[in-house]
């Protein structure tokens, strides 16, 4: 039973991290593949850092019995700094979630369905699952993520096995990419904080904690390495595709393209689900109204926001998030050492 809990938490962590950027291959190419064959090493560095981050956040959450991300921030940096970072974290989760709602609408328009249908379906799907709070989040992620990982695994393995190595274009010259590995790990801190801070109590023993951290970092690492290698083998095709993953499917049927499109929508969905859950778990502490009502109000507010372009908002906030994330990454890495010295 304990291992089952740990596996469910591990799959939820993967669902929080994998997102549409990861599943589409865009993040993997920009942060790793574009640096050449040596990028596999920086990718392994990123996964090692993710493992440390996940383990430390779950450790704090389990020990402090936190129900939202503020409890983790307060433990890491003290009350004064935590209050400032609290607002930035909320803005990050809000903007990330709204962009996912907009991404759902854009996905539907690619198949000539109304934009608002995609947004409305995303809103409804998020609301229904969050009616069951963290249990709903864990259950749906446990269902979706194995399918998502399985499809990505099959696509990459089929592509690699089918490649004629004599026709493969040489990958980009190897350049120093370890800073990109650190940046990629830091990029995922806020979504992980939002979700993991509510999951620590689900793990009853330290063994479950290590299983959850190892499964999530190991699963992400396996798929990321496979995807990165596949993209390196199709380097001459990537520029022609907005979604690099489609470069691996250029000779496949329309049915395969539809299946992968559905999988990408679910990747968007898991990210939106984690973001809204993080917002609700924090806002819940300020009000006495039922949690489902808080969720409904937040989602209704996001729907009109998804109609606007968020490039300006993102360009203003993301540099701040970069500093926030790197700072928190440093605190998470040093936290176990600080505890030993106390």
C-alpha cells in the first residue's frame, strides 16, 4: 500500500513537470539538444538537481505537514522574505495556468474547432478533478501520466530504431551546456513547490519519500534522454516544425498525429491542473467559503484572461521568476546541510 502511494505521488510529480513544453520537445531542444551531443550530460545534471529538489520539498512538507507552498517558503527563507516571494509565486502560477488555458484553445483551433471550446473544456476538466482536492489531482495524474509517458516512449524508440544512420545530419557542435541544465531545473521549482507542498502528508515513511523522488526524477530523465537523442538525430528537420515532436512523426499516419495531439493536450491539462491546484490551496487559507467555490471563482476569472496575449506579461515576469527560481534552488540544495549544522 505504501509503495502504491509513493508511485501515485511520483506520477503526480511527473505530471506537474512534464507539461506541454516538455512533451512537445520544445523545452528539451531549447535547453539541451540545441547545444549538441554533450547536452545529454547537462540533461542528467538537470535531473539530478530535480531529484534533490523533489526530495527536499517532500521532506519539508512531510515534516511540517504543509497544505500549501507558503509553508515551504517560510521554512526555507523565513517569514519576511516568504511574504514577498508568496506574491511572486502566486503570479507565476496564475500566468502559467492562464497560458495553459489559452494553449488548449489554440490546440483546438489547429483542428478547426472553436477557440473557446478548447478553453471551456480545459476549465471544466480542471474544475471537476479539483472538486476532489489533492486526491483528485493524484488520481487523475496517476491515470494520465503512464499513458503520456508510454506514447512518448514509443514515438522516440520507433524513430531511433528506424533511423538510417548514414543519412543522419551531424548534430550541432558540442558547446558548454551545464548552465542550461541548472536553469532548466530552476524553471520547474515553482510548479513543484505548488504541488509537492500538498503531497508530503500523503507519504507515511521515508522509504515512500525516496521512492516517489526516485521514480519521478528517473522517469523524467529516461523520457528526456530518449527525446533529446531523437531530436539530435532529426536536427535537419526541427526548424520546419513549431512542435519538434512532429519532426519524429513526419512519415506517420494522420491517426498517429491525432493521437500525439491528444497526448499534448493532456500535457497542457496536467500543467493547468497543477497550477490551479497550487493557487487554490494557497487562497483557501484566507477564506472560509468551500474549496470548490474558490476553485470555481478562480477558473471563471481565468477564462476571459485566456483571450488576451500574455507575451508582454510573461516577458516582464519571467526575468523576475528566473531570479526567484535560482534563489530557491540554492536554498533547497543547502537546506539539508543547514539542518545538519543546526
